[in-house]
C-alpha cells in the first residue's frame, strides 16, 4: 500500500512546512495587484505598528493610519496576510494591528454577537478572520441552494401525493427512521431510556461572555474608526441573512445522492428518489461508494490535506479511502483475520503515521499508515472503547468501565496508567500535552493534570456530553439534549462560559471547533456549520434521512458519517 503512504507523507510534508496560514496558495505573484503607483518610490518602512508618514510622503502611505487600516479592512484576509507584506514593510504592519483584526472579526460575526467566546489573551485574530471569511464564502450560499431544491422536491411530492382516503406511508417512514436512529444510538451508548433529560439555562436566554469593559472599548473603536453608514449597511446585511436562514428551517431537502437505493414509496405506485442539493459554487460534494455493509460510526480525515479518509463501521471493519479518486484504498486487518475488529468499531484517532481504532470488542488496534496500513499492535482495554485521543507521546482511551487509560504505543506493555474520575461510562475526551478533559454519562466533566498526575476539577452538568473539541483556550461540547456547551480552559482551570441552542433536537454526536469555524452533527439527522461566536451564527444546515454519527474537518474538507453505510465529503471546488 505504497499509495496510502505516499498520500499521507505528502500531506504531512505540507503541514511541516506550512506558513501561518496553510490554507492559502503561497504564490501570489501572478495575482498581485499593481500598487506601484499608489506607493512612495522609496518604500520607506518603520518598526512602529502605527507609523506617522513624513511630510514628503505621498500616495497611499500619506493617509492617516486610521484611514489606511479602514481601507485595508475591505480587502480579503488572505490578501492582507500574504500579499501586503510583500509590497512594503509599512503595509505589512497593517496585518499586525490587533484592533483592526478585532473590528474585522466583529463585522464578520455581526455587531450583536460576542467573539471570541473564550479568553481573548493570545487569541489568533488573523487566523480566526481567515477561517471565518472562508467559511462564509463556502457555506453561506448553501442555504439558498437547499431552499431551492426543497421547493422543487415539495412540488414533486404534491404531484405524487396519494388521493384522499388512500393509505400513504411516506410521512410515517420519516418519523420511524428518526426515532429508530436515536434509539439505536442510545442503546449503543448504554443509555437509560427512562432517564429524564435536564438542560441548563434560564428561559432559553443566551449568555454573552464578553466583559462589559471590553464591549465598551470595542464599541468606542467601532464608532471612531468605522463610518456609521458602513456599520448600518453591514447590520442590514446580517439581519437579511438571519431571516433567510430562519425561513429555511427544518424543511430543507434531504441531502442524499440520486443513486440512493432506498427510495421512498408514496403509496400510489410512484417512487421518488432522494437527491442531493446542488452544491454552492465554492464547494463540491462527493459520496464515497458503498464499502461497508453496516452503519458507519466514525470518520477521520488523515494526512493534513484532506486527501485520505478512514471510516469505522458496525460491520467490524476500518477502511481507508482516496478522496481525490473517490475510491477504496484498503480494508484494515491483521493477517488471517476476516475483519479489522471482532465487534462494532466505534471511534478513530490518529497522530502522524499512527491510526488507532477502538471497538466494542474491548480492544484498540493500531495501524501503521507509512507501511501501507499494516497491523502494528493490539491493546486490550477490558471494556468497550467509546472515545480515543492521540497525542504525540501517548494514546488515550475512554471506556465503558468509567476509566480513562493512557498508553505508550512504543512499549511492549503499553498501559501507562488508568484513572477513574467518573461513576459511569466515559463518552468523550480531549487532551493536550498538559491536561486531559473527559466527559461522562454521569453528567460530569473532569480535568486531569498529566504532569502532576492528579485530577484538578470535576464539574457537574444537568446533561451528559457525547462529543468534545479542544482548541486554544476554548472547549466546545455537545450533549444528549442537543445543546452546545462552551468552556474556557486556562492554567488547568475549566470554567463553564455559556450554553447555546443551535437547533439540534437530539444527541450531538460530533463537533469540531477551530478559532474561526464550528461544525456540529446530531442524531436528529442534521449537520450544521456555524461561526463560533456567542450565540453561534449558523451558516448552513444539511439534512439526512437518518441520524448522523460523526464528522471530521481538515483543510476545509468536511467528511460526514451519516446513519447509513455511506460517507459524504464536502470540499472546496478546484
């Protein structure tokens, strides 16, 4: 399987040699605008971030610094980051103006939203603005395409609707599938069907997390440096988009390929196949061919560039896919075995060339991607593995027996330590080189200090978390009631910040958060794309016929494991 190794090495090489913004094309010389006539001939520079132009200067750099930064605020982020520094040193300082980035971020999220949700110290403002700009470009148009497709499908349904008095099963099928999807997920997690779901919050109000002094300062900056007409115009645009998104609602078209074999019987002999919405111009959507014979529980993008994908299924198998060709590369397995595991494969994690898969057969299996997916090791955990996290020096596994176990994958006896900080199954976890954060079905979140070797804090919630994403100083998680929770994480202190209702009505089974993007999926048959502000601004909602079990995001590529045997991939159009 040299093909697998080549693709992964190519992705890793891109990551190792990346600049601060790896998603951008490095060569901008061919598209660089001609700014020679606007700049001074001397191209003088200053180390001061806000230079004072000399009396002799003329052209663009002779303008007051506030006006210059205001002009630059209308340029694309990638242009400010990658092109202006190559023009002259003075313009490169524009990209270092922290206040300008804060103003740009506030314009992108809207004046009524707080951003970021967590701590502002050491926050990557340029990176967040870059990601938000890309997210809006790619996903804002998706709502319009879904709405148009929905209208067309509604017209077809009306034409094919059975006459009064005739039995029809279309609507009944929808409800049944949704309930069965949730039930299967609950059983797989070992949930108590009679358990009452409790959700925190006061009358559904959103909690803004930006401090009063910070808000006041930011408002003053906006009033001084942005024209009133421009702010009003931007607010009008945001309101228009919110209304449009709200009108889209739950009636968006079911997002499946035309060749889906289970087409719906409307009761009058006519069959209407579910169809995928037309992707927005910036995105393309592909569906991997049927490779599994049971539901796909987990999906993971590998290699750093979204070119290779791993899937884990209830058919006991882990498979590798080439996303450029849309074809199967390999089914993982030990020599002499007929499957990758001997039970449902529930979760995946990776670090460099190592791929780990955890299953209900109480094992974690390690696969060497540089060796073409060869079997590397088998770790017996003693209980079903529900979540994994790969760190450079350690593999972490959360299991049904209430434990988080740490493994050294290089050792003959890999178990380093097993800790028990919960009274029920560990459903999700995330970590860095200092701390481990775990969520359990006992409705608690625990923080463990890896260096000190002790637990630091244990928070009790009114619901339990199933998915978690840790980036920077923010932790985002989804619970069993469809709510999003945000936490701040600083110096080992985990503090609840707020919780949000983004429209999910059942288990949030997957979440991915970066400084400028937020993706969530749920067993309510939806995937949502948001900007991670308070409250989150939802850009798009994708609908499926069955519950969605997981998602993975890498280099702008989104892979989705829906409740059937297929995996759908959304990626920037080439």
